[in-house]
């Protein structure tokens, strides 16, 4: 693994910091991106509803042909709704659908009002032009979220995604009795509960219960930390990379 090397900090310490940073980015990055998009759309849309948006005149000049009274207010309400859907995870699909219809319209001034958007076409932008071009970042952020949508939905229920199920298809199932303890080294494999109930105890995290169809994914923690899995009732499980999970008691049966 390539990490930032500092002569006055031990490499092992840097490796742990590097691992922690990547884990934090993986765990919170998508959520923060959704929250940021939500705040931006609610804020900008709210300004349009209140008639305080600096882009109001540009909107009026671009949408003069739309036969709807007070269209900027309707557009602002639409943007506020998009923002709320980004923040509320169950409505995330609706946010992406509404954004699909919304974003092409935001780029119209570049075509319809080039004199308002460029000082020198096509590279010297006015403030209005910069305001519009920033939508490229919003579109890209929405594409990232859309690409992870299924993963976000599966994470909500902690269900194993399709590629994990494929990976485990040929693995051997094992059954352990209630009261058994399993040790699982994080970052080295996948532990899937087929039937039963277990409690997962990870360093620095709240205990997590897994039941049928739920799993502990690769990279769910620091690579040098160990997870304790307490079997609460007789459980059948599948493991990928068999050497990474072992039963402490002699109650494991094929």
C-alpha cells in the first residue's frame, strides 16, 4: 500500500492513520455528499422562492417562453424538493429523477444568453456564467450517488449485495451452536449469515446484530483489528477465505 511517508513518524503509525482515513472516507463520504447536495438545493431553491436569488433575472430571461405564472417560484420549490429528497435517504431515487429533468434547463443560458455568460467566448466567464458552470459539479456528484444507489439501499438493510452472493456461491456452509464464539479478522473476507442470529463486536463500534441474509463486508474496519462474533442462536454461515474465520469452540460442524 502506498502511503505518505514522514521521517519523524513511524511507518506503522502512518499505515494505521492512512487506514483510518480511508475507512472514514468510505463510511461517511457518500452521506456527506448527499447532505451537501441537499443543503445546496434547499438553499438556492429557497432564495428563488423568497425572490432573493441573484440568478432571478437570468432565470426570467431564459424562461420567458414558459407560459406559467411566477415560474421562478415554482423552480425554487422544485429545487427545495430535490434537496429534501437527497437528505432523506428513502427518497433518494426521486431526487435523482427530478434532477435529471432539472439540470438540462440550468445549462440553457449558456446557449440562449451567451452575452450574459461570457466576457470572451468560450473561456472567459462572467459571474453568471460561473454560477451556471458550477452545475457540472452538482451533476457529477449526483452521478456518483446514483452509481452507489443500490449499495446505499443494501447498506440500509445490511443485506449482502449481488457480487458478494456470487462470490460466496461456491463456499462451504458451516453451522455453529448458540453460545459459540467466532473470530473474524477485518479487511480479509466476507462473513454471511444464511440462517440464525449473531452479534458482531467491533473495536470502537456499537455491537451489531446480523440475521438471515445479512453480512459483515470486507474492509469493515482496520486490517489489524479482530471482530468477535457471538452466536446468539444456532447459525449457518458462509465465509470467503476460510482461514480468516475460526470457531473458538468445538461446536462447529460442516
